[in-house]
């Protein structure tokens, strides 16, 4: 288990403020945040490149705050691969062997296993300059894994790759994590990576962890306007809520939405576009929020179609599949019903 | 959208571009002509026979030997000192770092004669210099003095090149090496130095060429004694002042020859060096 306790570090341009995180063994933590949020210095502090100004880092209960990198068993894979250009692929992978506790004869076995696992056996004699981005990143991962680190840090490992290679490598990272059961911490600004890889998600902004939890949870229940905006959540409205019996009702611009939250007063609500059902007639269901509105706009994102639906003065965004869009024959100006459950209304 | 230009304006912009290119090319050509002209004038001053005779003269042979010896020695010393200095100043933060950097680059702005005079006073007219001399380490009017003077003059060049080379290496390579288990020394030996290879070769050759031609500072510290502290530039100077123009021009021609060969070797080294 790796744990940080109120780490602060000021590097001028980038900084960390009171970062406390706990990552269990074999967990895959994804840290999501905009550029300049301090994600890279956080990783480099875990790796021992920076000593925090204050706060502590613990690995398996041991204080490693001031321990040099080489004694930490923490591996790093950077976005720009950082393969040693003067060494062949094989020598790059073997680089850490002399310093590790793996005996010489076992290291051969391990190299064979790793190159097999990552599919880079045929590249061993080549030099980094002749490799493609995906190949470089696989070699960089093998080089980090050879020393059997307890924690593996990824700094935007897929950002420099084309989208096809990226999704292939993303799958491989998942497989690798299942296979090795190493604790992984992965920094990115790609939402797909956060969802597909992480079993824990932390959102970082201006050097702070602003929210953490299961990825699904964080996406559904952002705890602040900033997180909601950053995660691209639509349908964020401000209104006044009054708790009633069982459910609370909330007034937004002449509209009353029912929620399960018990907070009273001025609040924000958020309903994710994919949680809104669109139909031509009112749907028979247990969902309590049903409104009639008019389609004001249609935008095709390729995978789904986003509809802008005006309910009174309140604009909702709903995501539906292309198929249902064509089946219902929707077009701007058409009247539709929007339906969503009270539990899908997130109040903050 | 690209703005459509009228044919007239298009022609005017094109001719403006053409004019700029022509002026730049003409200026470049003039400089090349000046350089080639000066060198050809010098080389054609001697006949091959004169050059051959000079090469066989004891004085010129001595000067060639001394020049090669001192320049190689001073370059080697310079590498030994500047590589760690540039490494320390680019990799560690400490008080006085900026000041040390300025001091190391200062000789760049110093006329070599002034540098030579300063060295002469330090090693000839202070208690420090005298106690060194008493211990048998004599710099004033000796061959060691030539090496010292050359070292002093080429130091800032080599330092600057090594500094830029080290700065050009992404520190993440070193970070990765550390997480893989390297100590700072191992990172330097296995990552930083190999990655700095091209800069090191280029720096060493430039430093050596400058050492070979160094005259002013060496003159102040080591003097210009025939067959004692006579390097090729000194031979040129001595024979020029004593009126033996043939020997003087021969010395100059040999210097050009050595520099030319060095440059060719450099190109070859840079060519075979793996391009990262």
C-alpha cells in the first residue's frame, strides 16, 4: 500500500497542496486533471525525484519520504518513453537488472516472460530511434517491470500515441495489471482511460486532489461545479431545494424536479445526459421526473446523438443512440418527453 | 482561406522575396571570398619546396611537436575539469551557482593577453606562485606555462558547450535511471555521459583547435624563447619579427593544415556518431 500524507511541494510553475491519497495493493488509480494540475510532480514525488516541502510518503507502512529513488521499488513510465537512445532495446530492458535483487539466471527467464507478454521479442536488437510509438512504450514498460517494482507510475503513457495504438495499448495495460497485480498509478487527461483502467479515480486541480472515489461514482456525483464542468457533465442547474416527505422538490426556472437529497436551500443539480430517456409519448415507469419539451438542437458526436431539449426555459441535454434517433424520426421542433429517475439527479 | 492576390501584388511580393534572398546570398558569398582569398594568399606565398625545407628544419619540427603536446595536454585537462563542472552546475541547485557560472564563462570576454598577464602575476609574483615554484612546479617561462595559458583560454568554450549539451538532455532519462536503481554516479556514467557524447566530441575538437592557435596568453606566461617555449604560433611570430618570412609563412601554413585535418576528422566523427 502506498499512502501520502498532506504532501506540499512548490516548484514555482507547478505545485502540490496537501495531497493525501491512499492506494491499496493491486489497485489501479487514475489521476485525472487538466494540464498544469500538478499530476506529474505528484508522480515524481512518489518516485523520489522531488522531496516534498512538507508531508510524508509511506510505502507498506514505511516512511520513504526522503529515501532515494533507487531504493524505492517504484517504476516510472513517461509519455515520451525516455528509452535510452544509445542502448539497444535489449540493453534498455536489462538496464535495471544489475541493481535488482533478481539473480542473473532468473533475469533471463523474466526478460523472456516480459517480452513475450508485451510482444516485443522481435525488437531486442533494434535501437529506440527505429521503433514506433507503441513499440517504444511497450519497451519502456518492460524496462520498468524488470526490476519487479511494488508500484508502477504512468505519466500520460498513451497520450503521444495515435488513437488505434492507444486503445490497443490501453487493453494491454489492463491485461498487464491483471496479470502482474502490481499497484499502478496512472496520470492522464483522457476520460476513457480513467473509466476503462482505473478502479479508483482521483481528480486533481491546481495541486489539490479535489475528489476521489470509484470512477463511476465520481462521474455520476461530482462534488463541485468545477469537477462537473471538467468531467463535461451537462445539465447542471442551480435552484432552490425544499426537502419534503420522502423526496425533496427543487425549483429551477419554473420547473420542479424531485430529488433524493435532503439538503435545503440553494444547490446545484446535475443529471448526466445518458441518464435521460427520450420518448414520443410519456413512459410508464417508476421514474418520477417526466417533462414535456421541444427539441431545440441536434448534434452528432459519432457514437451518440446529443439532443438539446427545451423544457419551459430549462435546456436539457440528452444522449441517445443513432438508432433510436432514426427510429423515432426526431428533428428540431418536435415535441418529446424527457424522463429521469430521482436517484439520477445528483445534488451538490 | 488564403487571400487571393491580384497578379500585380503577387509579382511584387515575389520580387521582394527574391530581392531579400539575393542580398543574403551576395553577402554570404563576399564573406566566403574573403576567407578563401586570405587563406589562398597565405598558402601560395610559399613554394612546396620551401614548405618541405621548413618542415625538415629543427625549429619547425620542435614547434610542431610542442604545439601538439601542449594543445592535447591542455584539452585533456580542460575536459577533466569542465565536464564535472558543467554537470554540477546544470544538475544541482546551490547557493552561488549563478556566480560560479558567470566566473567560468568570464574568460570568454577576456582578451587572451590580459588572461596571460593575470596568470603571470598569480604564478610569478605572489606567495602562492613562489611556493609552487619552490616545490618544483614552475609555470613562468616553461612548457607547463603554455599548457596553463591554453587551458585558461579554452576553458570557457568547452564549459559552455558542455553546459548546453547537458541542458539539452531531458532530465527524465536520469529520473528513469534512478528509479531503475542507479546512484548519481551510475546515472552519469551510463546515461548522461553517453547521451552527451556528440557534444563532448564537438567541444573537445573546438577547444583543441583554439589551444593549438593560442598565442597571446601563452606569450605572457611562457614567453617566446626559441626552441624552448616555441609553439607554431610563436614560431610564426618570432620568424616574422626576425624577418624570416618563409619560415613564418610555413608555420602558418602548417597550422592551417592541422586545423583542416582536424575539421575533416571531426566531420567524420560526427558522421559515424549515432544520430539520436
